C-alpha cells in the first residue's frame, strides 16, 4: 500500500500544467451548472479545448472527438440558457424538467448500439485503446451533455454511470489527476441531482402564481 501511494503521488506530481488547468475549469463548470449559472459554458469551452489535445496524445480517440463536440455544445448550451423571448421571457427560457421512462429506454438503446458499432470500427481500424469502453463513455456523454443544455433532470443520474466508467478509462491511460476529477464529479453530480429536483416544484409553483396574478 505505501508503494502504491508513493507511485500515485509521483504520477500526480508529474501531471502536466495543462491537465491541471483543464481539471480546475471542469470543476468550475460543474459547480456553476449545478447553480444554473450560464457562466459554466465558458469554463466548459476552455476545459474541453485543452482535453481535446490531451486525449488525442494518449490515444483516446473517441474521448478527443467527444471534446470537440463538447466545445460545440458549450456554445449551444450558453445560447439555450441565455435565450430570452421578445414577448415572454418566462415562457421562452428553458425550465428543469423530467423525461418519461420511454425516453430513457430509447436513449440507452441508442447509446449501446452506437457504442458497439464505433467500438468495432475503432478496434479494427485504429490504434485506440479500450475502444468499446471509450465508445460507451463517449456516446453516453454526447447525449447527456445535450440533456444538460436542455435542463433534463436525469442528466445527473446519467453522469454518475458515465463518470464512474470514465475513471477506469483514465487510470488506464495514466491521467491520474483527471481520474481524481471524475471521482469528485461522481460526488458532485449527486448533489446536482437533488439541487435541480428541489427547484422543480418551486419553479412550477412560481409559474402557477404568475398565471393566477
């Protein structure tokens, strides 16, 4: 155990400055998203730009491509969260809402199918490591990031599974600081879920009161 701790410390100490910056920005993104603060998307844009390069350098090709998608979604998410209608701001702003079970079944069905296909292609045609796990976390993240932008409550539950699997992926590639980041993510997203769920009835009550007045 002491040898393992010593090795881990040395590897963390050798972490690149860019990975450290990406981790700090990623944590800021999640904490701001939890509070429904649109500034989270600025942090997301910067963090994912750095991770695009980092993941490519360690042959996590799907994760690298995923972060390009994250950059696009950072712009989309910022636009969605800041959107204001010309007549009725309350009507046009996105509200936290929940999906019915059939949406979740369809979502995970698509994630699994896409993961199997891309995993097979990566395994046969590239040097990607852990192609199926890489694909699963990537496609799951693609959908879940869109859910965040649309303020779907269950996005936090999706992240628990995706982030947990990502820890395995990053440990295998020696990205130890990023692995610790995702351990923190798993903890934070639990709070995120309950925070968003708590605000749902408050938002609905406020809307009803507004209509009555």
